[in-house]
């Protein structure tokens, strides 16, 4: 038995990919999976030790506060003050999440009513669309085009759509395109949200995965952003904690209160011992993040340079651990990704899976060992 709302959902992209991988493995193929952004670098040792310390504390064996532990929320706002110069109240402008995916998925349900339109980047993280559909809202795709630096053209959104729109999702550094945004763009986005009565949800999951001297801004650095915006942070990518399920939301007090009210009725926050580990991660030395970025940069260089030798004309991204590649043939993205898998055993993500505007591209992830990336590009070179 399945609800009508579930029937309306498209198949989750990575579930489809997993099925293809299983089929190839059953045939004895050595699979190199460059499709999903799941860091292979271990969680820093001092974070693990902090978690173990928290796990041995009997106070953490009980329910944590619904909005997260005081320690974690204070660490989150301290991190934003230290890294972005943003001042926030830990008691009203920050909220613990069970991973940023959970917070993003609950945002339309917390902020909107059925029938409201949600402006969604295409290509974009699939959860923006599925969360909108599950809450009874109507997703409207904003195409991210190469010629515009993979930024949405906010001025091109039809007026009749804007009249019904209540929320806009943005994500920079961007998944899947690896594009970055300037503070000027964020200022324009904040002004656009204010002028059209929109909630602005910014997904900042990759804000710390940066290269070549680039520093990604927070949208909360823009004056007046807290009037309309809430930003979603993930410890998964920054500290290699995907399996820990920990993140936080920060920004507008009313939005934080609404999201917190929803979560109070749905979950009981992240495990307190996990929050202790996360607090230590954000308030201790960030050398672990710097070193991880050095590793990803080296892998990025290996991948991009090899693809360019093949004549694919790939630009090195300044952030994320993704490489967004325009398909060099006239094949569609699903066919091209399937051909790579079937002929080389290398798994990449078809751009169409991120939205209609992702057609014509594929995404590589460099969150896998360098030697496997080198082997992957060697195999692809034989195509």
C-alpha cells in the first residue's frame, strides 16, 4: 500500500544508481563509484574521542532538548561568528538538525501551505523537489545555465509564478554544478525574496569545501538577510560525518521557531553524544578541514586534468567535491552514464537526475581514494 503523495514522487536518483551498481557487481565487475558525495576520509580522531566521552556521560542517555543541546547551538553560532563574522542568538536563531537533509526536507512543511509554489534550482539537490511535493506544494524549476555561471536568472521568473511562490531554495557552493556565488548575488537574492514575500532557504552544506584560496560566503553576511532567510549547515561534508547525521539551521527567528515547532512534533533531536562531538568539531582546530580540502583538491586536479587530456574541456571547480562535466557527445546524460558504467565499471551521476536543466551533463565525485580516481580516469580514457 502506498499513499498518493508517494506515488507522485520521482524515483530517488541514487536508489536507481544503486540498483545498476548491484547488477554490475553480480556480473563480477570491479565497480569504481564516483557518483555519491560520501567522504572516504575518516571523521577526525578528536571528534570521535569527544563522542565517546559524551556516550559515557549518563546525562546523554536521556532525551536531548528538542531544539538541540545548548552546547551544540552555542558552538554553531560561535563557528559562524569565527568563520563568517555573523552574530546570532543560540537560543532563538539556531536549531540542531538530524543532518541538513532532514531540515531541508521539513522546511516546506513548516513554512508553507498546500498549493504554494516553491522556486527550485535545476539542476539541484533532489530533496528540494521531493520535500515540496510531499508537503503538497508545487515545485517550479529555475534553470541554472552554464552561460550564467550556473546562477538562477531571478528576473526571468514569470510574474504569475511569483504571485503564488512562497519559498526559494538556493545552494552555493552548488551541488551538482560546483558553482559558487558572490555576496553581490546573495544581496540580489535577499532583495528579491523581500520584494516578493519569499522565504529564502540557503543550503550551505559545502561552504567549507573550498580550494585555491576561495572562501565561500554565508548568505547571513548580507545585511537584512535574517529578515527572510534561514541557512542550513551540515557537519557531514566539513568534518566527514555523513553517518553521524548532524547539522543545524540558522537565521530568521520566526523561521527557526516554526521549524523547531514542527520538529518537536516529529523527532527528538540528534543524539546528545553526537551533538557533543559536533560541538568539539566546530570549536577546536580546523586543521582537519584544511587537510581534507588539500586531499580533495589533489583528486580534483587528477580527475580534471585527465578528462581535459581526453578533450572534454572541464573547468576546475573552486568548491565542493564534485566536478560537473558537459557531455562531449550528443548522447543524453542517462545513456552516457550507462555507457560509462557498462564499458568501464565507473559510476557517474547523470545530470538529468538533478532536474531537467541538468540534461547534457554528468557529475563526478572526488570523495574517493586518489588511486581509485586515477584508475577510473584510466578506464574512461579508453572509451
